[in-house]
């Protein structure tokens, strides 16, 4: 085990008991105060530790943020699992669950297609914001000013002939997503895969995650995929109810 990591974790465990002075922490770790001070400065720069007055240190906001996000993800995954599994069983196609975290859309669950042609996505992989259906759902749920900020900063790499390549086009697409209640990736990310996605809502109506159906074009054309929208929306509604949502 890394000695520095071990000491840093010991400091955090000590601070979990309440604010501590530099002397307190040096005694807990068993090293000189200068060593502890270097560790504290690093932890402070990442918001894992913060000053409490002149002499004391306490846990920082980053720890609470990480803990809350982890718990939310696990709660969402556990709550919506029956709906995801049911949709996968009904259609036979790949079902994804994705969430928005710190400017990125991340796949947090996946149910594999039962067909021989499969997607090579994986849990933990980031989804491009401008050309995936789950990202359109999640970014589209953000306040207008935040959507505009994101649209202005994206690079818009052209991955297929159908990829959106401008901020104006992207913002217009997010408006269409909001109007129809689901998103489409018409072979925009990969030219042989298309996808539809819908929002999963929480008790206040907020969008917690997005669920999607991804299908190779050789198995189903776009009209066939759109024919599965009612199944997707029913599954998203069921998942939302499990997360406390009521119309």
C-alpha cells in the first residue's frame, strides 16, 4: 500500500470524527506536522478537506458530493432494474441506463441483447453528449442556460454522416427531444447502430437518469425502432414510479 495514500486515508478517517488541529492529526498519523501539512494541502486543493477557523480542519464538500452521487446511482440502479430487465426481455435488444455526472454522461447499467449482433458498450463508459440518445435526454433536462453553455463548449466531432456538428443544430435537437418526450440517435454515434432513449424521473419530476434501446440497423430499420417507442416509454414510466415519480 502507498504510504502517502494510507496516511491521507487515516487523516480523513480522523476528521470524520470531527474537526481536528494539525497537532491532533500528526498524533493520529504518527508523523511530523510538516508531513501532515503537505497531505492536508493536497486534500484541501481537491476539496476533501477544508479549514475550520484558524487552527482546525474538517472534511470538505467533495467527500459528501462523492458519497451522495454514489448512493443516488446505486438507488436508481436498484429501483429501475425490474423495468430495464423487462424491456430487455420484451424486445431482446440492448438496454442501457445512463446518468449525468460532472459534465459527462456515463453508462451505469446494461442488459445485453439476445441477438448475435451486439454492441461493445460497457458500464462506466462515457457517452458523447452531441450524438447519443441518452445524452440528449440528460442534457435536455438541464436549465436552458446550462444547455447553452454545454452546446457552446462541445467540439462536435463528425462520427457519421448523421452526426450533429453545430451548437445551433444541437440546441434545436434538444428542443425536439423535450417536445416529443424521447430522444433518437439515428446512426449519429456509430453508423450501424441506432437508438431511442427516455427519461427516468424522481419524486419531484426531475430527470434522474435515461434508459435506452440500442439496435443494430441490420436487425431493425429506423421505422421498426420507432415502433418500439411505446414499449420504451412504458418501461421508463414504470422505472420512474419506482423512483417515487407521480404525474
